[in-house]
């Protein structure tokens, strides 16, 4: 322990300090009072001559904080802790020294509070422009959560609230403006936290003082608009409350009347949030009447309207028509004999309890974003836990001097970036989890980490309040070791999913590259390098070229399917003798099957690309040495050849019916279906029942979808359409069409 410093010459310590401390013990037991006196005596030589960053004497600050804690119901042990907190910075081993002198409970409380003070100081000093690019409301909420989750002993929060209020009071008393960062943090973090804890006296005073430093001109303007000073206004409300309660009870209505004086910040917030003029804010003076039963609400309302002049446009019956959040009450605005407006709320005890602690609790209504006007959303598991914190002061008296064995936020921790932005993580999270939480790219490129300035392994569990700095490569990806749960690099499911997605994307990239290489080599062999890859994929039934490359790279799609699509429409050159032979299996038209108009005895053959059959509309194309190739009129290949060599197009038509009836023609049928066992058998049975000979089948299954091509022999394409309708009714078949 450092040697005690003698108080230097300068402003003396206030003479009334010790009497004040003695007075705040109130009804404390001799043991508690002794702890408070011992703690002050222990800290006084260390801090009496010291000043805080604000310029306030440290001992005087501790005395004032102890008085605030006493006023809100804090025990003597909690009051004693504030002296030990300020003594910590003067001790080499504060945990050990305070533990021996006062017990481990005091040591833990003092050191945790000191650590939190240091974290908040860094956060206030950070450049706001360097903060994480997150919603300010989310960032503010994370700071609030950090305050509550920082220590298992939640009295840390109480000490910080009281200390911050005293700091604001000091600036106000000295007429020295507080820094914008400190005032903003008080308004956006500490005041709402006091509100959630139900410590109203700290909440309203902290709001007014913070607003006074942030917007001094507006504060003065509103203060001048109030026709009475705060003390006079509250005195007026108190007299009115007593009068109203007495007269209601005299009418047989058992009522408890509470005053609700508004404060400057509350008035400004309502004016801005609801776009009101000052004259439209009727609840500057407000009363709340609590009665036993619903019928008493309406009885009290009737009497109030008979006693005062009601403003008819300012009456709301939220009992008959509750708000969406379940809030119930009667709201009315009346004027007194002097013409001053007074807002009066009337509700039952059950309604009041629900409004204060249930779904429509005061803080939830006022901070409910879309439901209110403060612009801060309040929902989720965190809010549910806040209801428990309302009992904090009662627990503190029972648990004073002990360390809590359980915390309300043990499943979450809150750490800081080097710019002092708060990041919420699961308990046990590592620097890698932190990196992924800040940005996915930072997580992928994470290579090292500093925690509170010291290099640590990437699988080191982080603790509340630590500052984490990530060392990242310019490019690269995660390590596969990070996905090994036994090595403990990643705890957050979200971070694990991001790392896994990176590896999946890399594997897919390699598969697509392998498939692309195979397809491009095939196109080179076939002399089709001019073919557009996306068009090729579309003709094969894929949405994009990458989808085609993926299945080819996985060996789930045969390159022969691409070869078949790319083959020339015309058959290989055959000798004249072969062309004159009677066709087998219907591949050639029997003599007289197709008539070539204007030419006698000219050889004809059916084009394999479109496989025409009666009664299809057909066209002829004079080939080089192969006679006339007969195509369907809608054949794409025919259209391309006709565009290049229009002079070789010839009119053709089907021959006499007697000749046609004796022939059969091969056609291709394309079927798309959900792949399942027995699908091929069921479709083949349809063709068999319809007496259609199947001479060829090609099948391909990709990602649960089956593509099948059946080559069947038909005499009439008109009958084929009826058969395809039957095929379409087979279970799993999505479409059946002629190619």
C-alpha cells in the first residue's frame, strides 16, 4: 500500500463532512455505523487532498455520494463502499488490502466499481466518429446492459448512479458546465437506467441537470415559461393533492392522491415528441388518484368534474378502451379557480400496479419507440429481467457485505473496441467471436488480438469491460481449427455460421471452377467456343451457367448431354444406296410418305433435330448429297439454315394417307419430374398401355429433379398430345412435352 499522503495546503476539507456522514447512518445498527466510519477513516488520508477530473475534492464527493445513497435507501455498507472505491487508485493491491481490512465482499465491490469507472472514462473520451456504425439506440442500450452485467454485485450500478448525480450537482453548484460527453452519457444511459430501476428522484434530477448542460438556452427558455419556480409549483401541487384527497374521502370515495409535478426535460421532450406548444402541455401540474374499484374511478371523475371546470376535448377513457399495451386509466384536464390547467389520472390499485410494473410500465411506455416518443425501443429478454431489478434496494439490505453468487446477465458479456464502442457477446466468447461481431470480413482475416494492450491467444475467453484490438491480414480466410469445438476458438453460433459459410463458399467456388473447365474443354473439342455459356445452360434446363458448372464439377451431370445438344442437326453423310434402302424402325420415310412438290423421285429423310411426324407442318431443305431433309416448320435449325441459304428451301407435304398409315415416326418426349423410386417404370407403363413403342430413354437427376427424354414411335402426332396428358398425371411429373 502506498504511504498515506498528507493533505497539501489549499482549500480545506469541509468541516461539516464528518457530521454529515454521521447523520446519514440514520437507523443503522452499531456494526453498520462502525463500518461506515471505519471506511471513511481508512480513505480520508488517501483522498482528502485529492481532486477528481471535474475539480471536485474527492473526499467531499464521497461524502455527498454517501448522502445520496442514504436518501434512496442504500445501507451503510453501500455508503461505506464509495470511500473504498476512491481509495483503490492509491493502493498497489486494492483487492488484497481492502479484503483483509473489510472483507472480500467490500473488496470485490470496490474493485469492480473502480474498473467500471475506468471503462466509462475511456468510452467518454473516445471520438464519436470512430464509434461502430450502429443505431445510436442500440449502442446506448448496450452501454446500459454493460452497466448491469459488469459485476455480479449489482450494487456497482447503484454506486455509479449516485456518483454521477453528485458530479452533475457539483457542476451546477459551481456554475461550471459539464462536458457534452458526460452530460450526454448521463441523459442517455444513467437517467433511463435509474428510471428502469424505479429510482425516480435520481432519474428526474439527472435528466434536468444533463439537459441544462446540453442545451442551456432551451433550458432557460422553458424555465422562464413556467409561471412558478419548481418549489412553488410542487408546493401548489402538494396543497391541491391534500385538498382533493380530503374532499374525495368526505364524499365516501376512498382515494389516495399523488402529485405528479413535471420537470423541465420532461416538458421539452413532450413538446418536441408530440409537436406541442408550451400552452398545450396540460400536465405541467398533474395528479394521480388511486381508488379501490372501477366504479370508484367513475365516481371520482364525476366529483372532479363537478368541483373543477373540465376541458371536454382533453378527456380520455382508457378503462373502456385500453391502450394496445393494456394500459388503463381515466385522463382528464381541468382548470382551477385561477384558470390553471391540471391533468388528473384516475385508476384502480390493480391498474396502477399494472402501469408501474406490468406491460405498460412507465419506462416501457415512455421509451417504447413506435408506442411512445423517446425513440428508444425497449423489448426482449433484457426488459423482462428489469422487473426483478426493481427489488434491488431491498435485496441490497439483506445481502450487504456479501458477494452475489449469481448475476442476471451471466450469459452475456460486454467488451469494448479500441474506439470504446460496446460489443455484446455470449459468455466465454473469444477475440475471434469479437472480430466476427464487429464485421464478417474482420473475422475472416483475424490473425491476432490484444486484450487490454496485451497479446493473447485467439481462444482466450474474454471478460466484461475488456478492450479488444484485432490484428488482421489484408486478405485471407478463417482457419479450419476455428470450427473445432474442442479448441475453443468460436463460442458464438453466429460467428461459427459465418466461418462455416466461408468454407462452403470456397468449396463451391472450386467446384464451379472445375465444372467450367470441363465444359469449356468440351466446347473447344466440338468447335463451339462461340456458344454463350448462359444460353447453353438455359437450353439444358439450368437457371445460370454457374448452376451447370456446379453439377458438372460434382460429376452429377454427364457431359454427353451437352455433346448431344451440340451435335449438328444433319446426320452423317450416307451413300446413295443407303438412302434408297427401306428404313428400319421408322427412321426413313417409306416410299410415298413425303411428297416433294415439283420434283420427282427425290430422296427424302426426316431431320433428327426435330423428328417431324404427321400431321406436323413441314418444310424441306436440299442438302449436299443427302437429298431433301424434312423439318418441322417451327424447327430452330431449319430457320437458321433457311436464313443462310433461302434458295435451298423447298415446299414439301405429307404423302397419301394410305402411305402414311403404314409408317411410324420417332419423336422425342421431354419429361421433368420430382425424382423418386419407380418413376421411370410408371411413365414407361403409360406408353405401353397406350401402345406406343419406346425405342430410347435418357435420364438425368440433379438435386432431386429428374429430366427424362423418351424416344417413342408414333403414326400421328395428334394422338401423342393425348398420351402426354396422361403422362403429366403420373405422380411427381411436373411437365411432359414433345421436344
